[in-house]
C-alpha cells in the first residue's frame, strides 16, 4: 500500500495493487512448454491477465507476457510511472473508480442468492 509503483507477477497481487490504487506493470513468465500447451489448447479465454485490466475493461496495467517479460521491456513502463506523477495519479484515480464499482452490500447479495435458490427448489 505504501508503494508508488509495483512490478506484479500474480493475479492475486494485481487485484491487491488495484485495491491499493497502486499503478503496476505486470510480468508473467512460465515454463515455455506449459505456455505453448496452454496457448495451443486455448485454456486461457481472456484478453488480459491483470485484474485491473479485466475489471476496468481498459489496459491500465501494461502486461508483459512470456517472451516480452524481460528486464529490458519491463523497465520502460516502470520508469514512465516513476517519472510521470500525473500518469500515476490518473491510474490511481481509475483504480479507485473500479474499486468503488466493486463495492456492494455482500450480506444482502448473498442472502438474496440463497433465497432465490431456495425458491427455485421449492423450499420456500
């Protein structure tokens, strides 16, 4: 939460960075055989891997995947965030909007889902 910018490598961490309103660069690299197999079998059906990008519908966090995940390619977007205070503020503000959109009264939502399921099954 205290970071100005983050280099992130997991889906959970991208969500945490989003909730912390911390601009991030995402780097993913797995075993080449695993990557080819997952790609060939089309096991991943999403356009992005970062939760910030998936939830916002925008590319808010640069994603450098597999062969693009090198120090030389990770550095420029990280440096841009460090050098551009206005960009960091814009990304943080957009993350705050996404976070606000996610907030809901989960107790009521869960209760309504249980009631609906019970009604569908004829229990209530």
